């Protein structure tokens, strides 16, 4: 057991799996000798050699496409897209190929691969280093979409994703790489070392895909969140003194609907929180599912807290980001009637 | 006022002009391909398979040809194949053409939704299949059905896929002719053009990572070389010196767009190898021996870690793009007949006859045999159903194989769909 931040936990997951499975290969832009712009692949090339951890050309389409060929051969590629905002040149390969090959070959070929990518805002990255494009992937049948929010989950989910027989989009909330974020950008960052989920086993373990975590038990309402927003929501709940049940989805597809239903049936109220823009976001799916399945338990309309429907605005980051004020207002609204 | 207002033009500067390429001939024109300057067989030099890429680059503007006008095979590219191999290639090509004709007709008879012929291009897939080993992996386009035929994939199984019937191993999920068969080294065909080209590079990278001896061959058409996937494939192949053979089948037409719309007025497709620093060959795609020789050369080069090769097969799409296409709307009806590289089946047949290893009687007898074989396969396939009868039984199977294990939301939708179909 060691205290790790999310980067160290993700790095450890790579090392564990590369040591266990000779078919795991890792590549992406700057991930080799240098170890990645966020250092998630640090030391892999040194330890496992340059044909198992190597730099790729700046060609996300090529990175995904060659990973398809490798998976078809029988390898398990774990590829890094340097920022989720750069994933779009690979989108055709992901949507038309990665997601569909098992189906269109009736299981003759599978696509076991993990596409890792740092996503989300809160780091003054402007519109090309801050986006939350998860709903573009949750909409695609054949993909699994996973978003961890702690070091422990990041390692366990990444190992589970690498061992999974299907392709997994693994979005890492980069704002919380070094410590949980309470939504108050003007306050100093709390390091992960002070958080219990930074205690990470050194060896192999998994956090199963498709299972949410109830990170705060409560009776007054249910908050559905993932990624950075789990921590922003938790802080807002404490600040407002609301007895909310906070669910960290961890896997968006396949969704842990049973945990969501049980909680909303108990609390009768639901707030959906996402960092991504509002329209057609994953929160819309969550809101629809809750009203379809828990309507007669609801005492107030399902509310959404989201980013705005604009491109990510650099200098207006903190007016854009769904922070404590937006959460406070939404909590008041959900609890009003 | 628009920022494109002509009054704002600077009068002392030349007016810019956009060039939109036009093919040399349109419907009603008399096609004449004299300007192509087809070099004679034997003119192109044959570098050693270990040659530096630059030594191959003169070949990117020439044409590797083996069969001459007297139907003789000439050096330096003559692969010196034995008569049995030549006859097998001829038989496979004839079978492909008969198969295409039967399935085209089946589509016209309403037995399936779609079909694509490879008429005039039979030599390319058939000879490429012969030049690689059965263990090598192809990432084909939809016009390489010859690979499956040459590798002995059952015709009936191809037809069952075309009919989406009970015998379709792809369970009726794929458009006709989008075959897939791992055992025959044939990767699942995609309708999104070009995607398979860099995938072939990835497969070959994996083979090299593992220290395997198998290579991959990636295929693309002239039109789809404009896709980013073509350039990604070329970049990765060059960067990692990947053991892959990359083929551009330049059949002159991408549906109704001639090769100039993909850049062919400026450079040959083979010349793209020059910029990437890999070996490049331009090959007469209607000459089965030249196709075999070039693929074999590139395969030997890849197997000996001398790197990837881009091969342009220069050919002509004699039929329409697909059953949904009518070429009379955009090109002269007799253009295929005027094509100066001839018909690949006639050329190989004439060569075998010149060798004394074949004759008209045997050819007619084999053509009849191929026709009977294809008809018999069709009869067997149709016993398992044709497309209009499909899509009604086992609705639940539609929901399988999206994931290895069916998640709850898909299971719920399956139950709903099954209920809806009751």
C-alpha cells in the first residue's frame, strides 16, 4: 500500500498490467522516453522496452487505427490521446471500427483496447484542453465509458478496463490528477495524500466496470456525478448542510442503474451534475432514466447542473465551470417543494 | 456588403482561378488513351528486395509489366511461375467473374439489396493472394473478393453473407459483400473508406512487436487515398519500418469521380511513396504476372525487415461502382473496351495458350465448370434463404455481440423488440 495521486495510480496500473500480460502495448504522443505530458506513462519504456511503450506520430486517427490492427492481431493496446480535445481525428476509427467490429463480425474479432485521455476543465486550458466529450462516446453502442474520480478507483478501473474484452474509453479528470477539487478555484489545492482514496495497493486489483460507488450516504436527495464533479458536489453538499446521497457513477456505460434507482426511490429527489455542456449531455440521459424508472417516487423535478452550451471559454473559465454557486442554486431548487 | 464584393478586387493583381479537374472523356465522347504512353513489358527495372527506397522511386512513374503483346512473359519481373500456379490463378479469376455475374443478377432479381463487381480487376486480388502465404493478413476493400476465392473460401458462404440468410456467419448484420473471415486471413470489410489501410499497418506492427514472421497487406482505392487514414497508414508504416504491403487499386473511378479528383493529375499514386521515403512500385494491374511479381517482391522485402512498399495497381473499373450505380451517366459506355491494358483474364489465358499449357477447349470447359460450380453453390445458399425472407426470425440475435456480455440496457431493449415483433 502506498499513497498515490491519480497519475501515480494510473502509472502503477500500466506497470502491473504490462508485467502480467505480454500482449499489453502502450503508445501515444510523447508517452515513450519522456513518459507523457502528464507523466502517466513515466518509466514504462525503460522497464518494458521501446516496442511495448513508444512515441506515436501526432495522428490520433493513426493511433486508433493501428491499435485496431494490433487488437485484431491479438494484442491489448492501451493508447493515450494526449487531451480528450484531440480525440476527434480518431473519432471515425473509434465509432465506425473500434465500437462495431465485434458486432459486425459476429464475435469473430473483438477489440480489447483502452483509449485513455485526460479530459475536463479547471486548468485554464482554453477550448482545446478543457472539453468533456464523454457523451459523444456514451452514445455509441459497443463502447464502454469509464471516468474515475480517485487514485484507488483510477488504478482499479484501469486494470479492469485493460482486462475487459471490449473497448473502453477511459477519461481521466485532469483537474484532480494531483488532488480533489472542491470547486473553489481560489483556494489552495488539497493534495491526494490527505484523502483516504489515495491509499492504493502496489499490486493487482480491480474496481469492476459497471458499478457505481455511493460516496456519501444521505436521505434528502440523490446526486449523480462523475469525475471532478464528484468532489465539487461533495463540497457543495457539506457547505449547504444538505443530507444528500452522492453517487459516483465511475462507469457511464454500462451504467449501474440499480444503485441509482435504489437511491432515488429512497430520497425522492435527484440532481444530475456534469461538467460537460448541457444539451444532449450524459446528464440528459440520466435525467430521462430517473424519470422513466422512478417517476412515482419523485417529489420534485430532476435538476441538472452543467457547463454552458458554449465552447470552453478561456478567461471566463470560472463563469463557465459548474461550481459551488450553480450547485447551491440547484440544491435549493430540488429541495424547495 | 460581402467581403467577396468584386469591387474590392485589386485590379493590378492577376485574378485567381480554381482548377476543377475533369476526366478526358464524358458520355458521347470517343475514348482514346494514347496519351497514357503505356511502356512495353520489360522496360521497368527490378531492384533487389533489399534496395534503398530511393532506388525504387523511378518505378513510381513507370509501369511494371511482365506479359508482352505476344503474350510472352519477359524479364526482369517475370516471376517464373509453374503452369499449375498460372492455371490456378486463371481459374480463380474466371470463377470470380462468374460469381460476380451471378450475384449481380441475384441482386437484380431482388434476392439481395446490393452487390459490387470487380470486373477487369480480377488479376489484382487473385495474384496478390497467390503471392502471399495463407497466414498473412489482408485488410481489403470491398473489391477484393478474389482474395477469398483464391484462398479457397467456400462460395456458398460468400453467398450466404450476400443473402444475409441462415448460413450467414455475420448473422445478417452486414451489407452484402462486407465479408469477414479470420481463418482465411481476410479482415472484416468496412464501408467507411480507407479505415482498413492504417489498420493493416497496426496488424503488421503487432506481428513485428511479437517477432512473428507473418505480414499484412492493406488495400485502398484511388479515391480513398484522399482520406486522412491513407496518410496515417503511410506515416506509421514509414516511421516504424513496418512489414506491410500497401496497395492502391487505381481503377480510375471513385463512383463518378475520376482519379484526378483524388490528385492523379499531379502525380501517380505510387509517387506518394517518395515523400514518405518508402519503396514504391507502379504496376499493370491487368497483368496477373506483374501483380504477382510486385506483391511477392514487396512481401519478400517486408519479411526481411527491409520495410513497407506502396504499390499502385493501374487498372480500370469495367463495371459500375455497385448495383446502385449507372456509369452511363458520367463516362463513355465503351471506355472499358478502349482501356489499353486489356482484360486480365484474356491476357493470362493467352499467355497460358502461348506456353502450350492451355487451349480454347479447356478454357470453355473450365468456364462451363465454373458456371456450374457457382450455380450449385447458389442453389445451396438459397436453400438457406434470400434477403427478403430475413430479419424476421430470432429478432433477439440483433442485440448480441454489441459487447462480450449483454448489459442491462441492451437486454431491456431486446425484450422490447422481441415483444414488438410478436
